[in-house]
């Protein structure tokens, strides 16, 4: 699903964001990436989403080499991803349902099928009662759940969540990670970045890596018993 070999990422200003990254992520993996601000977590997600391309090394995402992909190819790869951004990127003046439907605009489903899928996704994140609410009238937590529904509605092969616990207390952060983990399947991998390293101890059957100054350190698996 994802394979990075000797990947480096240097920004135009000379900042070396990632250094010699070697990583393989398989379908069904739940991967937590932890580390301090500026450690390289978000840069790694940008590579996985095709927003950035490696300066050196090879990166294959969902069977495609990012360095050799055209803009059209990258757009096609992104239809198989469900990104959840820190700022949610919801469209104001639209309802929760309309925002989720926007996440499906490149997919070939009938209007009726898309609406059914959008309703199901909102129900799964606990917002079936907010379907027709304008997103600017939602709380921060509800807005985050709309963003998750929009990401998962297309049944992506890869879900990427950037700092979903950032503004949450421990109890709600754990609930959010439980919700995200519930979308894992044999066909879907989930990648979650978080500052909250201590929360990882509460989860089983997941993989944990740490970023530090652009370097990746594998912590291994946290397995159930």
C-alpha cells in the first residue's frame, strides 16, 4: 500500500524535513505517528497524499510511484484516500450533508447512492441529527466529525488524520482515536499523527513510530492479548 525507500524531503528554503525514511505500510495497518511539533509528522503525511514529492528516494503509494506520477495520476490516487486535516476544511454556508457529499464529487455513483452513503457516514460518527445543520452552527467537535464522515464516506483504501486529538482532553481524545480506529479493515489502512504519545498505550493491535528531527524511529506493534 505504501512503501518508502531512502526518502528525503528538502523544502525550497533548504529545510530538510525528512531524512532517509524507510517504511512499509500494509492494508489493515493502524499506524500512529508521534513526535514534537516540527519533527516531520505533517511532512510525512504530505508525501503520502502526493502534496509533496521526495527530493531523493522512492515512494510508492497505492501501487504508484509518486515521483513519476502526473498531476492527473495523483488526483486519481487521492480518490482512494480519506484525508482529515487539522483545520477540517469544511465549506461554510453548506450543511453537514452537503459537505460530506462534496467528498464524493469525483466518484461515479448515482445521486441517490451518494446521499445514502453520506447519511450512513454521518450516522456512524454520531451526527444523524445534524445532517441538515449548517456547518458554521456546529461545535468544534461536531465539525471534526463531519470532516471524518467526509473522509470515510468514499470507503478509502487509506485514511490519513493529522493531529485529530490536538484540541481534545484525554477522555475525548481517546474516544476520537477509537472512532477512527473503527474504520480499519483488511482493505483499509489508517495513519494518525498525534502529539499525545501517552494515548497510544490505551490502544491494542496498532503500530507506532516516532518522528524526531525528520528521522523515523520504529517503536513496533502494540498487540492485544
